[in-house]
């Protein structure tokens, strides 16, 4: 049972009766009258169980995009009901305007819409629907919470999608659609065409030229049907929060894992359009996701589904296990992209011992999200904008030392045959896509 704000107001009106006839009996009589009215109102209140609830699920949505959940409330009883309805969701679903006052005649139904704005990836669930039925006097009512299952699946936002058209245009140029020839080890012959001024004389096909009145040259296209393995590190280093870029400082920042996901989505979409086969694995102490995406029409959408439930785990990565998962896709040469942090201690203790086994069979690229705060701290004293304090000097020294350690680790990785792409969160995705196109142009995949 619940009571409304009318009950305390009605009790306050009893003050006037006590003033007119000041006695304890008057007070008790007034309280008794109010209590009787409340009990009668409760007895006349239709039961909430006569109301049926049906939810129409919102499905999937990209993180940060608005969505909504539909709730159909139907009156299956023989009396008109006055209801208060609250559609509760877990806080990260971002539910708003989810309370209503409605009146339903017998047999009527009403569709209620709850706006949602997810703030976290994964499956976000409804907590329950609370229905409060009021009596004819509006003094009291009955309340019950019903479990009406509902889930909205929030996918990674794929903010780097805006860079895809420009990279696809460059890919079409590499494919020879814009009359750009690509030469390099392992490139595939495309076609013959007439020689024009400025062509590389080494691309002239003398045998074909002898059979035609014109000099003809060979055009080449990058290799297709190559393998690209995306390895997403979900260990403790992926939980660190970084600003999007030095130009856009953010006090809260975003997890490294989200920026790495964005880079993986752009590269996966680009490589699939190039005709390459995409494999995906994610993990830390254990493999969290592993899937072959060969033949999938929309690789980015499938990757988003795989990444939706991934969260950083506060443990060191087991690189022996993750390297084994990569090798499990097959020993055919592939471009293996390690989406992990360029953290010297974590790489030296875990990744370095397994790199020789990977670089022996594959082309390895390490893509790392750089924290622009390190550069800002290291340059704060040198900028001289304000008088340095002991704290700023110590911060600058620590940041400069960390940047030096990262540079040394990068040199070690390069000597081992690993390409390193280290960029801010906002620039990592396009930088990794550009590196992929450069490798494809040189025939190094």
C-alpha cells in the first residue's frame, strides 16, 4: 500500500477542528476518520495485477547514440484505472523521462516510450516496471513491480568511420582504378596499357610491345586475399584513461581499450574492402573473443558485436596464450596487428619473448594509444608560461623519463622487425590505416 500527499494535508486540516474544540478526543476522532478513508480507498483500488505489460526491445545502438524502449500498458480489468508507471533501467542505460501518469478504461492500452542514451558498452538491461494504482479518492493505492525483460546492446561507436571514404579512395588508386601503378615484391599483375610520358621504363612489356604498334606497360595491383589478424589487448594497460588528443584535453579521458577498438574497426573495414581476410582475437589472461571473419559482408558490424562485451581486466596479459591464438588461425603469412599499450615494463616482461615466433612467420605491427598528457607535462617547464614549482619540475622529469623509456622500447621493437604506430587516441585509427595502405603499396603484406 502507498499513500499520496493528500493524506498529510488532510491530517493538517484537523488542526482547525482541534482549535474549535481543543481536546484529545477531537484529535483521535479526526485521525480515525482519515484512517478509515485511507482504508476504504485502498479497498476500492483496482489491483495492479489486472494490468498487462509488454515491452518492445530497442535492439542494438552505437554507444552515444539515442535509442528508446517501447512499453505497452493494457487494462485487462472491468474498471477504469488511474496509474503511475515507472520504467526503470540500470544507470548506464541513460534512461530519462521514464515516469508517466495515465488513465485507462477497460480494454484500453497505451504505448509508453522511454528515451535511452547508453553510456557504457555491452548489454544494458531493464531493472523492472513499477505500477502504482490509485483509488477513487486519490488518498492511497496499491503498488507492484513487474519483471519485464528488456535489453539494449550498446556497440562501440566507430567514430573513425569518417576516415573510411578517404582511405577507400586511396585504396582504389592502389588497385589501379585511378591509373596509378604499384610495384614491389609480391605484387600481382593487373593489365597492360599504352605507355605515356612519365611511366617507369622498367614497367615496359617488350614482348607485348613487339606485337602492337605502341609501347605498352604493365600495371600492378596490391595483393588481395591476404590475411589480417587483429589482436586486441584487454589487460590492465588497456584500462588507462587518456585524452583524445593534445588539442582536445579531457579531464576524464577515455579508456585506451575504446581507442584501440576504434582503430581496429577502421582497419578491419578497410582491409575487408581491399579483399583481405580478417581474423580477430581479444584477450588478457584468457581469450575473450576469437572469430574468423572471412566471407562476412559487413566486417565492421561483426567486429562491433564481438567488442561490445569486452572490458579491461586488471591483470597482466598472457602473451604466450594470445600468440598461440594467433597461430591457431593458420601458419599462412599474415599482417598481425597488436593493439596494445607501448608500456616498456609490460612489453619487456610479456611480449618481447614471444615476438620472434610471430615475426618469423608474419608481418607484425604494434599499434599503441599515446597519452598526450606525457608530452604536455614534459614540456610544461620548458614552455616557461609560469614560474615552475617543485611539483611541476618533478612531473616534467617523470614524464620525460617515461617518454625516453618508450622511445628506447620502440627502437627495440623496430630492431626485432616490428612496425610501431604510436599516436593519440584521435589519430591512431587513421595512422594505422595509412600504415596498412603503405605496406600494401610496397607489396610487403
